[in-house]
């Protein structure tokens, strides 16, 4: 018995010490990406078409050829290099599934499938693991839900004034709003904010962390729906009429507070009016609305259900696909609720903006066009209007340089190119020959 006990103890010690030894064949975890010099990121196929092997054995060639690329400040297209905690380059290829960019945040989500979901610092390239890998769900992209009234350019996730991240997560039966607390950089904590049975299809967060969301409860008879207001301390209130489609558009104003915009049919005036209201949540938990603007705008603004939200330093605009614009908030309060025709010839297919200009991509009289609009004077410049290129996706840097991925019609090649503010055109890469739907600015 004594010998058996000694043998058991020795075996336990052997397993303990040998188990602590690192396996040299085990793939290293990503600690950093070399994106400090990057202005733009995109996912594309390998230039040489050769599949590399996922560190967890995903050998599907169609997936394995996908790689993460960057465009540097010098306009060079390069592979993103991953390094481990010791600074060594990781030779196994991590297969990027998607990138999810976060509004007003130095971070973005990088989805590497089986390898995990990482939170990446756009400025330093530092990579952090989150608790999302153990939640049994997957990330939800706002663009999948545009038919429920989302802005076409709604971000995947957003932040409060402390930088905490709010996003939607599918948990098998419903989509819930989660919050990542980033106050401790060494331990990001994550928690759900909305009830388990309320399937969230839209949310907006104030700078203080108050939340408005649109939901449907599939677990109850008649599937009750509507919008709720959740205060920072967790109190819930019915925010609007008990109808999924009622309540207008909720947005964050210039000062970080939540507003509601809606089109109202005024039967006495026999015309449409724009209504802008500010949400107010009192200390005793009562939700109310203060009317900021009520102006006649006419029926033409109702022409499109798909709209873009433009948040500038001194005003917030809503633009629909037919290029009509409504001022939702402004430092000049007399502008709030006003409607403008900014371009009655273009059907917008994509839109990006900087603090100074709005860039619209679409068709004018059958020709592909790229237009730059001044959001303060509503004047416009046609940057590109010809049949030489078809743009798949584009983004705009702070210096007004346009980066785009498109088709060169003369030879059928997919290219990556730039257009500087002065009009200078430059081909950055034509070897990848890849059509990308995501081309994201990070600096």
C-alpha cells in the first residue's frame, strides 16, 4: 500500500511538471499586429493564391487564402504581420473572417473564427482576448438588419464617453446588447444589458451610457415589440408606442444626448413635418420628450427608406438614397429640422465622410460617379464620372485622400487605388485582383 502511494505521488508530480512544459509545436497566440503605420485595412486573397494552414488545422483552401492586408501611410499594400508575446513573428497563418469597427473607439474587433475573437488597438496593434469566446454566440453586423430602419452606415458597435464598448451578440435564441468595460486594460469585462427574451434589432447609446433599443419578444403570445429606454443604473422604461415600426429614428446629438427624429403627417396643414425631440429621463424614472423642432418639409423627403447618418463637428445630418438631407442637430438651432436637396441626379450606393466633406458613390445619368459634397454650403464637386472604373468599396482618410477597391473596365482587373484631394490618381495594387466589400480606415 505504501509503495502504491509513493508511486501515485511520483506519477502525479511527473504529470504536473511535464504538463507545465510548453509544447514547441503548439501555435503561438497573437499579441500584436504591425498596423502602426497603416491607414487602411482590408481582407483579400493571397497574392500568390497559395493556401496557408490555420494553426488549428483549418485546411480549407478557399478559406485559407484569405489574409489581412494594410495600406501604409506611403501608399504601399502589405500583409499584416502577427507577433507573439516575445515579439517573434507567427509563421502559422491566422485566417481573418471579418473586421468589426467600433464608432469613436481606438479598438476594433478581429474575428479569426476558431482562433478566437480579438480586440485590436488601431494605433499600436496590441491584441487583447475578450470573454466573448466563451459566450456561445457570434457577432451581429448592423448592415444585415437595414430593412428594420437602420442607417446604411450604422457602425457595428459604439462607445460611451468613457470608451466602454456596446455591441449586439446572438446567444442562440435572441440578440442582446452587451457592454465591454475597458477601464482595466488587463481585464476587459463583459456583461449583457438587455433582457434575455428581448431580441434587439437596433440600439443607440448616449455619452453617459443610457440606452435606447428596438426589440421583439418572440417568447410571448402576439410577439410584443417596441422600444425601451435603459438608464445607466439599469432602470427600464417603455420609450415609445408599443409598435415595432413606430417611434421614428433615435440618434445621438452633438452633446451626447439622445434625440428622436420622425416624419409627421399634419392633417391640418395637409403636409409632412419634421419632428425632433430630446429624450429626458428624470431622477424618479419618468421618461419624457422635449420638442426641439417642428418644421414643414414636404412629401419629397419620404422618397427613400434607406438613409445615412452624418455626424459632423457642428451638425448632424440624415441623407437618404436620393440625396435629400435633413438637419437633425446643429450648433445653429434654427437649422434643426430643415430639409435640403443636395443632389437630385444621383442614386447613392455608398457614402463616407470626414469632418469637412461628404463623399457619395453612385450613378448619374447611367454613368458611375464619385461626388464630394460640402455639408455646410451643400455645393458639390464631381471627382470621378466615367465608365473607366466601377468602385466596389471605398474609404476616405483625414487628409481627404480616397482609397478604393474597384474594377478597371479596360482589362477587367480588380485594383486598389487612391485619389488625393488635388485629383492625383494612383494605382496602389493590381496583383491581388480581389473584390473586397470591406475597406476600412483606421487612422
